[in-house]
C-alpha cells in the first residue's frame, strides 16, 4: 500500500492558538489560476473576502511567500492563510487540566465551549485555550465533545503520536461513561441497551433514527430519581455508556426513549437559537469517565470529571432567569 506523503509544515505561526487554514489544490480541475480556485472553493467566506486576502499578500505558499491571485493553477500546491475571525463572546468558564504528561493532556471542558475550531467558534475553543495557557502550540484533539456537552476530552502533545490515540476511539478501545439528567418515567424499564441506526445529514442540525442496520449502541442505567416540584415532574439521573460514537447519539437515544435531556435545544424538537452570551440552562450531559490503555506508554488510565450537573444539585438555579453556573 502506497503511503501518503504528509503535507509540508505551515509557514505561518499560530494566531491566538489557532492554526492557519491549509488548502491543497486538487489534481482534477480546470481553474486557470490559484485565485480562481480559492474564490470558488471558499465562496462561503463572503463577497470579496478571498480576493482581499490575495490582494493583501496574506495567502502564502510553503516557502512563506505571498501567492498572487494570477498565479497559474498547479495541482497539489499547498497554500495557507489566516482567516479573519469575527469577535467571539468569551465563554466565562475555565478549562480544568485533569492530567498532563509528555504525551497527553486530559481536560475537563465546561458547557458551551467547543472542543476545536469550527464554524463561528474559533478562538473560544478548548484547544485554542489550552495551546495558549499551557504553551503547547502542537497540542491536538484526539476526539471531540459537542460544544454543549461538558466533561473529559483527550488531547495529544506530539503530532506524530496523535494517530495512535485517535485509533483507540476508532477501534472502540476507550471506556466512556456519561452522566445525564432528564425526566423520570416509571414505565420505562431500565437498565437497557438501545440499538438503532442514526443518520446525521450535513447542514441539518438534528440527527435522526432511520430504518436499517444499527450503527449506534448505548447502555442506559438509572442512577437515581426524585420529584422536582419546580419542574412539575420527576427527574432522573442516568448513566450512559456508548458502545459507538455517532453524532448526538446519546441525545437521540434518550429522546427516543421519551426522556430527552434537560436543556437540549435539538431533541425532541429544534428550538430557536439562544442569543450569543446566554449561558443559562446548559445541556445536562457530562462526560464523566474516560479510561484507556495508553498506546505509547502502556499505562492504564482512568480519569473522572469533577463537574456536576446543575439541574440535579440545584434545579431552581439551573432553570431560573439569572445567569446559570452549570457551565462551570
């Protein structure tokens, strides 16, 4: 099997803990110039944005020199640039480092903070913050948690070792345990293992269950339940152990069982987006435990989040009109 040649290193330094965007010109194409390709490829950046980057000399090649818009198209050429980032509302909760050694960093992420740069969340991400705060520009994420989910995330210190840790997740060799708060239904028989096929379509916010061979497996246990007069219902605290890693899997499965997670803006129905800076009523889902055999050192690791779910410990504060502390 032919081994793929790795791309050259970025000629641009990180900015606020964020890497420059790297683009490789495809082998097949009829674009006359590099500029023509980039304008088409990055059309979502807005009118004139790419032309402006090229005119200002902010698109560079592997040698660090500016690439002009009229540079003839050449298949396989790599270019880099830093995109303009809109001001982001700071997430007012810290990232806690649970473990750090020469190979990995395990962080306890708050609600509302994205794991890695994506969409409108770039500098306000756990990865960018940790790179800045720990002075580790080569730090990379071995996996991701949803922005609204709190808890444990594994990062790698050395780029050449990242693949070994990512393989653990791909091959389902990681022990993952989540905690959730949702309505309690005495008619729902638990524990149980939920199996279904989940489809997540690009551009559609919510995933959905569809007929077919199951690709998502979740073990659901009830840890405790109690009446909550302020909620007008009984609440349950659940332990969720995913056997697979489909997008929004835990949220989809609990919703399908009739006990959707508290604070979920997508399931069972998509609700209107909350304004930027509204950190009230965080999604009541926490990545509580993360365990694995280290593929580099052979050590056995088992980490546990120190966070708690606010709706269980103080429902009134979580559901109230004031600022919620559940993301901390």
